């Protein structure tokens, strides 16, 4: 992708009303724009990152048998009355149809998926079943804040599992937990994201959160340095040592909740009287689990982790970078154009998909300083500089993983 | 994908409250489920089709310079008051935040994209600009009906173009029109979908719709059989002959509006006072175009066109089929398993992406009649039957494009 063809507009100034590192950086660098408090538009740079996060999440959900569906934003009041949450959940957005029927903007989808699955399966033979979606969610937050970390409208992956027995749920719960670890590791925040014990419910002692350690997080957790397992502050009174090794010297940390998994038991199947016949023909209750992962919130968390405030720059993890490579030409456009074309051709040949997603070439007629400033905001993991100096030294200057080397022009395409 | 691993549930009976061919078929065959009137959930079969439609639309939009963004479902009242549509548009869903601010669920995004682009560009150098998204849209319809054809919540691709001059808009408008023709052709409904002249506005004599001819359509158009160009009934009084050849013998047809393109002029840029400086430094108004294409409505239209009511079966166009190939084993599971694995392996080798998307193998322990009945609902363009009879004849029986032939087991993988 050439910069002159790309919808990019960076700002020197931090927007006046940005309330967090992720929002101030992402708005300034042209990834997102604020439509209203807690509601954002995603520009091409930001949407590329979201799609890459989604794809990684999708791959790992599919690997553990998840099947993707898409449920609606709207749901009728009746579904939410069945579980009592129409009255009890204060963050529900409510509205009416033209013929005065009450609707809800779903903040989560138990109330939609339970009747959906109930109408489709009747036998133990159809279980277990794992369904997930990536869909907009809505929370009528009194105070939206922290940019993508606490929005009124946000993208989430939510999976729901349906089981005949508690043992089957317990097994699958561990599989999802492992899949989440893989996801956060692939997203570049594996070493900062810890399994955190949180309040359970009637059906299990704990639920579990995936908390990304960050000074800007809203949550407080207590971390066992030995096991890399944590406890959410909300249950520290009941559980004041490491549930794994008993260590009582826990370290207080701020963190961002990027995922949570929960054993629901029959909490949502019972109100809908969702039962199936077992092998003996007897009707048995359905046991459920639910597994959330905030797509846009994870985007915000990755930003908080990788943005270098001192240098006011970012280098994205390779797995989510909007562009793998950026080419900067210092008055050597002819050579730069050749490098760009060879990288694009290699990208197509190697079946890596759309080369527009791989290589960004800043072909604009602006100063070197402006190009470098923007490159610090675009954050490609590999940077190629073509200048009089690099050509004299034998080729182009390539920076990657904090290392810089000179590579011959003819060998640049091997980078991909 | 094996049937035993797939979330599939077909119904023998047509659902009682289905109000159209597409809804009754798609619900019965397990593609979609109705969450409430005009609001559907998409099950794995249906979502696969939607993703394939989206990808084709995306490719053609990118080819004409479109850049993908994602705008929110929610917008503040103020944006909609600027254009007067907060009061005038009766299908707007309205709701309130916790602190009593009025919001809208966007049925279209002019009111969001104009201030967005205005805040990012100031010069003629940034024009023209073409931005699109694929996003949920909402209409507070008094009577939702016709399944996916007139919903309260639906997926749309909407593109907005920004120009300095009317000539530039006129040129681009033709490009989009050509791209739409390619899209509908790739989706298998090109021969049924006609460019239709409809009411314009202050800035152009006509707008244009893409109407898919179907007896179940809500719209009435008058078609010139010579030019394959039509006129919407709403303007037939002013324009009663073919705008292309003057033919006065027009044929009345029912049709489904799957896309529309519109020259907006300054209708939405003016209320936001969106102007940029031209080459001479003078502030000039922005000229806009908008280009809609209903993703879920097109899904419905394809269903209406390809569903064979007499035989109660469908064969999807290859480009959108949830599975390219279905394998049916008649008591020959060992051979069927081998064919399935060879097709999967070939699918991976040829880089065609996820083989789960290509091959459906009905490995269920049910009768041949039930397998064939379900195969008629899944509608794979290629059907492979493995039976005693086919093996005696020398291999497997392959049906494709209404032709049936026997192919050796070893050569089946060449199908992909």
C-alpha cells in the first residue's frame, strides 16, 4: 500500500478529550476516531488490527471445536425477562419498536442463544456443542472511559458451551483456558496476561479472568510471582494465597481484563426449561459454560503494552501489525519503488494473501522527519530505509527487533 | 466438515410464521433462525454464505480504490439533527444513555461519516476518497416482512465517495455501477439483476437501483427487453420509455432491490459545512456519492432465485455455496472416508483455504432418503455418491451442472 493511496491522517497534538493512552495514541495516529463518549469508528489502520485479532481468535476457537454463528444486536424484552435480567441489569440499553414492543441491545447473548439452541436440539446425541460469535455488544455505561477499555459499544467474541455433565464442562473449560493462553501469546501479550481467579457463582468456586498487567488497567489483582497466577481484588479476603502453591506473598498489580470464562451450570438453561433426553430417554438439564474475549478491548490492551510513551512511538507485534514492513525513501524513490514491487510480488507468490496488507511504502512528498514521525505511529515490525548512505553501504538499511543491518537490494524480497 | 461434527438441524415442516420463500426455506434448512420479527440469527450454514458474499463485495470495492472502515451502530442525536433527519426519518430507532442523552441506531451512515472525514481532511490533495464498511443497520419498520428482504436489523455494505467536482463524481459513479454488475454476476444473479432508474434528487435526474427480478419481489419495475435496463414504477409517469433506446414496450416485473447508488451532491456535506481548500486556496464544497448493497438482502434474493419450490431443493452458485462438494455414502463409509480425506488434502495443498469450507461429508448413521433430503437443502454444486452400484460401475457417481458421471476413486481429488 502506498501512503498516497491510503486514508491516513496523523495529528501532532493529542486530542483534548482523550482519556487514556490507547485513545490518545490511536486517535492521534489515525487508527480510530471518537463518534461519541465510549463509541468509536475504526479507520483502515485500526480495522486491519481488529481483523487480525479476530482471525487469531477464530482459528483457536475452531481448533477446539467451536462453530461460528452470528446473533443479532436486538432482542425482545421477553427473553430478558425470563432470566430476570431485564430488571436487574442496569447497563441494558432499552428501546421500542414502531408498534411499542420493548427491545434490548444485547450486552451478552445467553438470552438469545439458549432459546436458539433449545429449538434445534432435543437429544444427548447433539451434545456437547460449542458455538461462538464475534459481534457488537452494548453497555449503557454511566461513565464511558479509558478509550477502548470501557466502551458503550464494543466488539466481543463470546462462546457458549452446552454439556450433559459437569465433568464434560470441566474438561472443556480447561481446553478453552488453554486456547485463551495461546491466543494472548500469539497476540504478543502472553507474558503480560495472567489467569486470574475471580468470583464464581452457584455452580463453581471461581470464575477466571485473563488480566493483562498494565499500569493503566482498571482492575487490581494480586499476583503469585512463582506461578504467574493471580487473584482478583474482589475475592482477596476469601482467597489470600496462591491457589496453586499456597504462596502468601502476592504482588499487587493493575491490570486490564481481556477475557473471562465462567461455568454457568444451569443458571441460563433452567429459566428457558432447556432439557434434552439422555441415553435412557429421561429429560436432563443442560450444563453451560460461557467464554468472553473482548476484541476491541484487547486491541486497547495491546496498545497500552506496546506504546512507548517516552519515545512516543509504537512497534506492533508481527501478528497484529497493520503492515509487516514499511519502506521509507530518502530521495531514492526509483529504488524504493523497485523494492516495493519486489516485496509485493513475493507476497503474492508466497500465497500470503493481499500484499496491500504486508507492505507500506511512504511515497509522499514530505520531509524525512515527517516520514519518520509517521513511521513511529504506524509501527511496522520491519523498517526499510533507502538513502544515499544505505546505497553507498551496499543496499538498504533494515531495522528489525532493535537490530539494524544493510541488505543488498536483490535480497530484500527474501524478508517475507 | 463431517456432518456429525456440524451444527445442522433441518426441519421437515415449514415454520408456521415464515412469511416468504427465503425465510421458510432458510429456517427449515438450518441456515438462519428468527429471534424476533425482522431480526435473525445466522447459523453456521447461513454465516458461511454471508462471509462469501462479503468477501466478493470487499474484493470489488477494493479494486475501485475503496478503503474499508467500521463505523458504530450508535450515534448521538446531534449528528442526525444537523441534517434534519432526526425528525423526518420515521424508521429511526431512538434510545437514551444512562445520563439521558438521545441516541440513534444508524440506518445509514452519512451523519457519521461526514463529520469523521471532515475532521481528517482539509485539502483538495486528499480527494477523491472512497470509504466503505460492512455493518449492521437498523430500521424501525412498522411491519417487518419477507424474511431477509425487509428486516429490522440487517447487514449492509455502504460506500461513500468524496469529490471536488461533479465530473469526478460522475466518473466514479460509473465505476461503482460496473463494480456492482461484476458483484452480482459473481454471485450468480447477474442475468436476473438489472440496472433500474429511480427517483433522483436535487443533484441528479435519477438514482439507480440494482433490482433482481423475482416474482416474490416487493418492487415493481418496467424492463426494456432489448437493453436489459429498467425503470422503477415510482417514476414511470415521468419516464415511460427506455432511457437508453427509447423503446416504449416495457415489460412489468416484480423485483428485489439488492443495491442502490445515489449522487448526493452537497446534500450531506453542506449541513456539516464540510469544505476543503482547492489548489488556489479557496474553500470549496464537497460533492458526495453513496452506494449501498444489502448483504443479507442479497442472501435472501439469491435464495429466492435458486430455490426450486417444486422439488423443494436448492443448488447454490459455486461462489456462495456453504460447501463446494458433498459426499454421500450409501453403506460405503470406508471408501467415502478416503475420498473425503483426499479432497481435504488437495484443498490444503492448493491453498484454497480451510478445507472445512469445501467438503461436506454426511457420515451420519441415517437412511439414504434422509441424507438425500438434507443434501437438497445444503445445495452443494458438486455431489459425490459412493455406493455398491457406483463402485461396480468403476468409481463414484459425480453430479455437477445437471450432469452425472462415474469417476475413478483415484481421480476424485482433481475435482478441486
